[in-house]
C-alpha cells in the first residue's frame, strides 16, 4: 500500500493541491479576511468615538526630497466631518453624474445619474460616505495655514453649472489671510475634470484624490489604492495594509478604488509625486505634492473599460485583475469583443467559456485519458504492490515499467489541471471586477449578472453539475478519507457560490457542463477499446 501511494501520491497531492488552493482562496477571504476587516473597522470606530478632542500633534512626514513637512493631525476630525447640505457652494451636472462642491473647495459628493447605477433601494448610487476624506481636499505644509484652511469658506464663481453638453469652467477661491488658494476646474460632459491649483506667496500644499468610494467594498475583490509609475509598473496597497507613510515620485496616476468604482488623479504629460498616509484603520490615503502650483486631471466613477480608455488608454490599468493580469486583461478584451456582436453579457460569458474549453481541450483530453489509463492499471498496480511489498526499490521499478508499457503518466491527470489554474483565476478576476455586468440581464430571473442569483438556481445547478462530473470521472484514490473529502466538494463549492456574482457562477456552471461532455466522450472511447479487446 505504501509503495502504491508513492507512485500515485504525487498525482493525488497535485489534485488535492489544486482543489485546496481554490477552496482555501475562498475560505480565507470569507472566514478570515472579512471578519478581520470588520473587527478592525469596528475597533477604529469605537476609538474615534472615545476621543473627546482631536490630537494637535503634527504628523511627522518628509517629502520626496527629504524636506520636513507637517500635515497636522489637528485637522483630521474636521476633514472627516459630515458635510451638510448648507455647506454645498456649487452643483455641477454632467451627462453622467452630479458633482457637489462644498465650502472648503472639496468634492462633497458624486451621484451617478446613468440608469443602471442604482443601489438595492433603487436610488442612484452615491460614491462617498458622510465622514470620509474627500477629493480635492488641500493640506498645507504650514500648520498655521492648514488650520485656517479648515475654517475659511471657499468662494465659487458659479452656484450651478450645466456641463451636460459642453465643458464648463468653475473657479474656487479661498482667502487664508496672506495666502490665497485658487482652484480652476474644467468639467466635461463625460464626468471627468481638469484641475489647476495654485497658492500665492509660494505656500506649499498637498492635494488628495480622496478616500476610495465605498459603494461595494466586499471580501471578493481588492479595494484600496493603485499607483502607476512612469516605468509602467503598478503598485497596489490594499486597505488595512499601510502601517507607515510612503513616498513616490514619477507617478502617472493614483487611484483609490472599491470593487467597481474609483477616484483617480492623473497626469500623463508631467509626472506626479505622491505621499501615502495611513488612516486610523491603516487604509491608504494619497496626497499629491502640489508645491505652490499643480495641474492634473481627475475621474470619479465606475471602472468602465470603454469610458477609461476614452479618457486615456493607460487609464484602463485602473482596473485591477491581480496576479494574472497578463492573462485577464486580454481575456476581458475578448469578452468585450464578443459582447459587441452578441449584445448580451450572459450569452457572451457562455461563448467565452466554450472558447476557453476548446483552447484548453488538448490539455483536458490528455488529463482525462491519463486518468482512465491509471484506472485500468489499478489492479495491476495493486498486484505489483502486493508482490513486492517488502522491496520498495523493485516495486518502484516495476511500477515505472508498467507506466511506460501502457503509456500512462502518474502526473498526467493532474498536471493539465494545475496548468489551467491561472486561466481560472484570470477569468475569476475579470468577471468579478467587470462593472460592465452591472445591470446586465441574462434570463428572466437574472436581472443583474453582477449580483448574486436571487433564487440560487445557478449555484445549485453548478453544484449538481460538479457532483455529476465527480461521478463520471475515474478515481484512483485508495484513501477513504480523501474520497470523502472530494465527495463533499460539490456541497462546499455550492455554498461559496451562493453569494458569487451570477456572471461568475454562470461561467463555472457552463465550464462544468462542457467538462462533463468531454469526460463522457473519453469514457466512451475507453469503453469501446475495452469491448474490442474482449
């Protein structure tokens, strides 16, 4: 038994590893990371509540040149204070959103006006919560001016702006005694803006793109801050992971994002310098070094690929696909190409799944054939194991001769499966992060492929198909415990997929259906060969 396990052990371990990696990936996110984040957020909230007065200690910092700067903590409580309706000085309407500017010259709120961007209550989605760091907030290196800046009201040259059909300019002026801060904003119908900010007297300032939108920050997708450098490399800082300040130079864009939405500041002609500061929950906050004059553009809204590409092709890198971006991004482009002809995202996912299965068919075929061969050889393997149970060296030698004679590969069943892992995780990230699925209908009960199946039909079908796949797939496992674990997997996977986006569950279900059809085909081939031998 030991020797047989040695020959089959690696195969089993590879197969187990493949499944365990997936299950662990889901379980760790669902059972560990999410509770940790929730506990951390609750602790931070309690800590803030217990503070009677804000700290007046300066936040020690150095800029990218090594010069001492001080963005005082004394303004933190003011910065995160909820913004009242009476604090709004200007409202800008574009073709895609409504942007509200408050008396401190910050973006108080962005409301998405396109029909598909609605919350569970049917209301148009708003990007920001009441007590978070807002885009265009300015901090000064001079602590005295910094404190004045959170008390002095900004004067706007217009109370309302209609930029639904043409670009419009807004000028914000904040008098800070001897220093005047001016922000000139140009708003465009597509919702993005250009900014030029400057101060008199050469007063150095820092300006933020704000904390990330908090529309959908769930356990399934990353959320935090994303930076693109001049050399094309990307730097990701997820929420809860920033324990100290970090400085960057040569930056093309900085994006704070949740699963589907982002606030982005970018300049592709003149690079930016950015300092990341942790908040009370170790979440990243970006402050762009403005010196006394800076120009950049900004975008606040959905991470829609076409919209970002229209602004600048490099902005499509705002969409974060994780480790397998090099596979995921081309896969999304293919998905988008198919959808442009099909017109329905659900059927697009079905077609993409079929194409992936066809491309990977040679690998799948080899794996399935190998599993069938090993199943056929199982009695002979057991004979060798019994005959040479006291001589492991001879046992191993005869096993290898058996494999060679019959063209079987003990790794053949699992290696193709392992090689497909990057493809699975790539499509997983694509379907998880594609806001294009938002509001996309498929069949009569699924009105939004970005949301879970409301009646759990797809997850149950997925679990049933996985069970059937197990039943028809040759199994050479000898260990009863391993068999029981694998028999439980359809139940485990069904449980996790209950809350997955319907689009992702649809992919996995269709993938299972085609795997079953391939396995039936291979099994029939072997049945015919066995019948011919008789």
